[in-house]
C-alpha cells in the first residue's frame, strides 16, 4: 500500500491518509486479514506525527474498515463487495462533481472535458 501526502493540499494530512487507505481497502488492494503499516512505521515513512496517523487509523476503525488487535496492530476487516463497490462509486461521483466545478471555473466546455478525460484515460497508468 502506497500513501502519498501533500502539505499544500486543502485537506488535512490525516484525511489524506484515511482517504488513501480506505480506497486501498475498498478496491481490494489491501485484503481482509492483512495488517496496516504500524503507526510508527507509517509516521516515519511519511514524516508526520504518530498522532496524525493514529487519528486516520481510528477514523477507519470507526467506519468499520479496520480493527485494532492487541499484539497485531490494525487489521483490515472483511468488507462486503457490494458495499465496497458502492463506496468507490461515491468517490467517483465526488471526483466528477469536483471536475465539473473546476471546469466551469476554468471556462472549459463539456466537449473539452470529454476530450481530456478520454486522453487521460488512455495515457495514464494506475497510481
């Protein structure tokens, strides 16, 4: 699992971590029963406070995506595929709403948005 944070992003760092870990779990990149990186390890890798990672992980516990097991750390829970698919679809919808807003502010018409999506879809590799 790869987590990338941006200090210039509008969302807090703990939110960036939570969002990326959630996406990895829901997409199946991180399978149920596997453990997340330890708080200390992820904090060190990202050069952030352990408190920041703890907040992200605790939010994931509250969402029912992971559980904290004594001696093992944070373990990924079994996720219903239909729920995972629905959550990922919500993420796509949110990204499309953000795209619409950004395109309108930039005065980019729908045909140009479609062209750019097609170009990006064909040229980009998965992150």
